[in-house]
C-alpha cells in the first residue's frame, strides 16, 4: 500500500478515530487484503461495526467487507470526486494510431472507451492523482516520440492497470517548438 495521509482535523471534526478513517479509506478502494493485513479480520469487523451508527456505513453483512455499503459521505470525507476528473484530458494524450496499432478512437461512446474510463476512474480517485497521471503520461508519450519508439508505446489499458505514469511524473516536459537564437 502506498502511504496514506490522515487528516486529523477531519477525524476530529467527524468524530472518527484514525483507525476508522484508514478502514473507510481501504474499504472505499476495495483493498480487502490490505484491511486483513493491517487490522486482522476480527479487529476490522469490530471497527466497521462501530461505524455502523455513523453516516459512513449504510449496511453491513456479517463478516464480509465486500457486502458493506458505504455512503457518499465517505467520498466526501476522503476528498474523492469522480465528477471533477476529466478522463478525456488523459485519453487524448495517446496517439490514435501508430503503424498498425490502434490505441484510441475519437468516438467517446465506444465499448473500449468506456472500459478504459472505468479502469481509469478506479485507479485515479483525486484531482491530484489525475494531474500526476496526465503529466506522467504526457512525458511517457513524448519520450517515446522523441526516441522514435512510438511503436513500443504500451497499450493504454496496461498503463492504467500498472499506473505507469508514476514512473514518468517527475520528468520535465520537452517543448519541441522552442527555437534557440
């Protein structure tokens, strides 16, 4: 698991303990294995059951986390707003076609587009994550283009699944239209 920053002010304001905040975070992103590693099954269930009287858990089913229904309040607490994430901003970075390989289409209602968008929104939950994804993907495509290796550009689905933009997020963008006098 990546590091998780816990906003203690939000915890206090919402009457949450840090362990409850962490559990809600992991449940929101369906990190069930991480929950068991971090808390153990019994402790995690006890924390979840304690949250059932709050506005964050709508329903629970015994000992199964996958059946627990979280409220929209969890997304608000964690600062998650899928509505503000513009998938198209990331999608248009990819060249539509390189050689015989087709990466993207201009049509936004296709099955492929919708699958990519769903995967992207599954991995990218915040505006900050989206900005990193856009910046990293732009740098990755630019590096492949500069090296004449667009044929080796990974498939967009693979980039999303592996969050490959993280490798390139700190690479400075290269402007090819700058003239030196």
